[in-house]
C-alpha cells in the first residue's frame, strides 16, 4: 500500500491550478546550472517542498500534453492481427497498460514529475523487489514499491530484474528476420519492420512502458523487449536467459525517471504523451483527480494514425519494404502470414507477389482542357503496368554492397525531392516559342499535375 506523509516546510499549496510558483532568482535564471549540479539533483529526499521542486514544476507547466496512444481493436481486426497481438500482450502482462484509456490531468502530471525520485534502501540489493518510487502531490509525499507498481498495471510481480540489457550479440541477426536493411540503433524506423504484428507491438511498447518523446525510431531496448515477447514462438537461436526475469514495473519506473528533465529537452511543438499513464498511480494513492482539469479525449493507434505514420496507404493497404528499400503494398488481412507461431521464417512477411508502390516524383505543367483525359489515360497505364510489374529478385548482398545500393537510392530520392519542390527545375528539351500562343488556343494552366507515392520516413 502507498505510504504518505505531510510536509512540514514551505509549501505552495493550496494554490490555483497551473499557477506558477514564485522562486528565487538563483533558481529561475539558470536551470541548466541546477541540472548539472549533482549535489542538488541527488540531494537527500526530505518531506518538505523546496525551490528545486518549484523550478521543475514551473518548467513542466509549459509542456503540451495529450493522452498516450493505446491499441485500437477495430484497426487490429481490420488488419487481421487482433488475436496475435492480444495473445502476446496477455502472455507478457502488458494487456492492461496498452489497451486501457485514462484521463490526463496536466497539473497532477507537473507535480508528479517535478518531485519524482527513486531510491533503494541502504545496503539492499538493487532488484525490482527492493526499489521505492516517491513523489509529492499538494505537499504530501507518497511512496510506492516496485511491487505496488506491478500490481497497479497488472505486471507479474515475482520477477526481479530491474532493467533491459543494452544489447545482445545476435541483435543484428534477429533484426534480419523481419526488418528491412541493416539494423543500426536510432537509424531504422518502425516502418522498416515488415510484419504487422511485430510493428504494432513495438509501437505499443514505445508509447507505453518504453516511452520516448519521439517513438518513431527503433531502439535497442525496444528490439530486446520484442525478442522477449516472441522468443517462445520462434525457432531462432535462443538468448532468452538475458530477459528471463524481466520486471516490467522496474522498466516502467526507469522510463518515468528519464522523463523528469523533459521540459528542458523537449522540442517546441512536440507533444508529451505519457502523462495519462500515471493516472492509475494517482487513483491507487487515493488522490482526488476529479478536482483537477482533465483531457479525456482518447487517442488510439487507429487507421487514421497508421495512415499518418505511413504504415498503411490511403486505400488501407499495408506498406512494407524489402532489403533493397523498395516499397510494396500488401492487401490485408492475410491470416496465413499473420501467425508468428510458425517459426522464425514466418516473421519475414514479404508475400511472393506484393504490389509495388510506384513513385512519380517529377512534376509537369499541363493544360486544364487536357487534364481529364490525361489523368484517365495515366491511371489506365498505371493499372496495366502495375499488373505486369514483378519485384526484383532477392539477391544476397554483403554489407558493403547493401550500403552502396542504399546510398544510391537515398541520393536519387534527394534529387527527386529537390526537383519536386522547385529547388531544381528540369530543363525543357525544346526552346520556348518566340511568340505567345494565338488568342483562340487554350491558355496554359499554372497548376501542377502530380502523382506521388508514400514517401520514406
């Protein structure tokens, strides 16, 4: 059960919600200096609110917040992956945290992260069973054990490991089972994961228990957690001992602690989406959340979200890539490919005849009187050519060859983008006419006719 104690020192509460706290000039003018001072950051945990807490609270008031993204049942069923995603979430104990919407209370979030600390008792082993999370709400200090956190979110509480290992020796080999290209930390994105079950799962992780303010890139922790989730279902070389006793409560607490400095590092215009995740903690501690202003609109990884993230096209076809970075679209659902329990070969997810995504990045000026017929003929030509097009053969390449192919493709896309946005204007093969067209001829339209594919991340 959560422990709490009333502060006895200077306490700014009660005060109006979201009102800044007056602090001394030495704290207000140089927050970076404060953050760099280990004597302040690692100061002894006391029962009193201090200027350091006020500094963080004031900074947190400027952060824009929205509820976290959760799984969307309708989208999962349309993709044909509902059963597999649900099975993995329930087996790992992540079902409650990734599927339940909670209201967001911004001022409570500011108080929580401003005062958030974590400690182990002296001489105690640093395991999940011994750690304690502490924070203050309205001048009251609360303490939660890691086991309390596990109970709040439905995590198995008998596991003792605290953190996810930073890497394992076969990480790149594991990535090749389902990812496009070579794995390089913070350089590959979620859209490089071909299999819809794995892409959806890793995105759920990055929005919840492994939250980052920019969840689009695949990080080592996410890849290791994904291996932990599916290691029982695949026949690949086992490294399960690394994550045998993973404690999701300890992992979540570690991620929350990493968010404490967010107001000093978050880029302008970026939304902070993990705040609603602490609402169950507030309710567990008996805090009356209803007295605070709330953001109650749910956010989920639905079809609109997946179109925006270029997971699916506007026609709801799954977008994926091969090792050559060529983009394809796959009609879902495909039940025969969605089940990952068939072994490691089932993770590759590239059907034998996927439909290629044709990119036309050139822009041409057309006449308004001919646009209708030109568009119709172009659509007919595209349809017929797409039916005849076959994907390039799968050729094994060494890392150097793959790097050369990827570099050439990147340069080509860059030149195409420059041409598309007018930075480079293609020269006409013929000289312009010496005199203007006669009055009877139709005038040239200033608009552009363009057909564009789904761009890379």
